[in-house]
C-alpha cells in the first residue's frame, strides 16, 4: 500500500508539473518562440544569418553578436531551444549558435537586473561576466570539437536554402513584431503587469474549479510546484483545441489554407489574449477581470501582425506556418515528456539535502547546485527568488551562482530536445561543458566571496582554459585522422 501511495504521489506530481507548465508558460513564451523559429527558417535568407553568425565569420564578430542577440530575450532553457534550432537550421555555425543558446537564458538583461535587485549587484555582475566568458568559451570549444560536422552542416543548409537570396518586403517588420510579441508576453515590467481597467463579471463557478485544482495540484514553491489556477485550466483547454485544429489546418498547409487553418490561428490569438488577462474568481457568482498593459500590447501586436502578414506573399506565409508547425511536432512531444519526468523526479530530491552539502564553497557543494539546477527546473526569472530562498537557508554564494548558471541553461526536457537537433553526442557534449563551467563559475565566485584575490582567481581561470585548449590541441594533433564524423 505504501509503494502504491508513493507511485501515485509521484504520478500526481508529474501530471501537476505538466499542467502547471502548460498553463503558465507555454502560451505567452513558447508559442511565439515556435513562430519566430519558423520565421527564421522560412523567411530570412541564409546569408542574413551567416553574415553575422556563420562559421567563417571572424570570431570577434560572430560570438559577441550571438551573445548580444541572446541578451535581449528573457527566455528559459525550453523557449530558447526553438530559436536556437531556427538559426542553426538556417546556417549559423555551431559555435555562435551555442553561445546564443547559452547566453540568452543565463544572462539576459531582465535576469541580470532581477538578480541584482533580489540578491545583490555583485552576484549579478559575476553572472554576467562568467556567463559571457563561458558562453563564448563553450561555443568555441564546440566549434573546435565538431568542426568537420559543422562543414557538413554548412553544405546541407546551402543545398536546402540555395534559392533564398533576398529578404522579401515586409518580412523584417513581420519578424520584429513576432519578437515583440514574445517580449510582451515574458517581460515583467510595470507597463505590462499593471492593471489599466478592471470590472466585475459573473463568476461561472470558477472559484469552485480553482479550489478543486488547488487541492489536486497544491502550490509548493520550495519544490517549484506552481499549481494551476482556473485561468490556467481554461488555457490548457484552449491549447488542446489549438493542437487538434492545427493538426488539420497546418499539417498540409503547403497545399493551401483551409478552414481549420483559420480556426487554429484564431485560437492561438484568443489564447494569447486570455493568458494576458487577470482573472480572479471572488465567489461562485462573481469574478474580477483585470485588463492589463500586457493584454493591450498583445492585442495591438496581433492586429498589426495580421495586417502585415496579409500583405506578404501567400507562399511565404504558408512556408512560415509549415516550418513553425514542423518545430512544434519535433520539439513539443519531448517537452511534454521532459516536464512530466521532472515532475516525477523532483519530489525525490529534498531541498534540505542540497542545503546540507552546499553550505560551503566546495566541489561537492557546487556540483549539488548544478544538479539541483538541472532537475529542479523553474521557468525564467523564477530561479531568482528560489535562489534567494536558498541563500536565506544557508547556501553558500558560490554554489548559489553555480545553480543560477545551470538552472536557466539545462533541464531534462531541453536536453531531450537538443538531442533531436544536434544528435546525442553533440547534445551531451554541450551538457557536460555547461555543467563543468557552471561548477567552475561557482568555485571562482565562491573563492572571491571567501576572500581570495582577483589576480589569483584570474590566473586560475586562465590556467583552466589553457589546460582545456592544450589538451584538445594534443588530441587533435595525434588523433584527428581517426576522429569519426558524427552523422547529422
């Protein structure tokens, strides 16, 4: 009976985690990300990507450009993957693409500002400097290790997108509007979060639904369990309807539009708007509806997107929708499986265990921070208050930084998705480097907190990097002829 109860609790946690994720994070961040990724593939000429992020672009241009692009996106490890897939599929070198993949969730402007306010400017500065250095470092290492595969990838993209020579009129504005839609859905600033108008409506019994959901999927911030509100349940229903209608409306979009196409796109727009509202059940008979700045921004952007999209060539719109749908079918099932698995695993990892071993700046303590960051997945920015909580419970600031480096970068679901894009070897190589560099970042910052001199820490970091470079050069010099080319 105890075993049955334990398994039941783990399954409940898995489904609860999945429901909370779908309700709170998929629609306002991941859905626009899929459309942006599809737009990058279908609408942007290959030369526009490779001009700044190609494998042959000077490194002092491509890697800072990749970091700069990532710094503007307040996204988590899952949302960044479709965007990474979009630029990589369109011809970006693996090195700059990896830097973009690493830097965007680790050190975007919003995450740094929030870290500085909540925990301290010293940790925010360390997060910025080390994320920039290690993001570029990991990109360079990946480009070096997989240079031969990168050449094959470049030839493949040349063949796929040889006909796309110029960007069509209106495409750039259309893509910028999609990016603005993503930012409007994710940025947590007063202009977007404040209520501009509120009213009272009939409750439709939503408070009873919310009470039932709270008992079924309780909130436990210590374990990252966010729960599901009545509004979230509505959004899950709408998301399910989007999936069903999109299967009929987008699966063969290259053959032309049909009524299911318009229904699915209409449901996407409706769901984005519902997600931007504030819906607060008061009783069985009333609820408060808050019109937020986010809702106004999203409505305005959707109207403008429709206007601009209607003036693009129909063929381009069809290709954009097809590529977006292709990313959804490739990534979303693995995302669902990963989020469910994290929900099952997470209750088995007790936070007090992490706190017990992470109270000092040791290798084991920093490794605990890294492991905790990977398996205790939190959406973007939520890792900051969680880190603040662990700091108050005695976690050393070194392991805390290791956690803040690993948590936005890696999660079980993002690792699963990366294997479908890069292949198992390259994906797990990236995971290993992120884990190693996050651990090193925590040790360096923790040593500085403990009073070590910056000169000594800088010398140690330089020695660490030099050892990596010399080691790989040795391997290349003696074994390069025998290195296998990993299939794409």
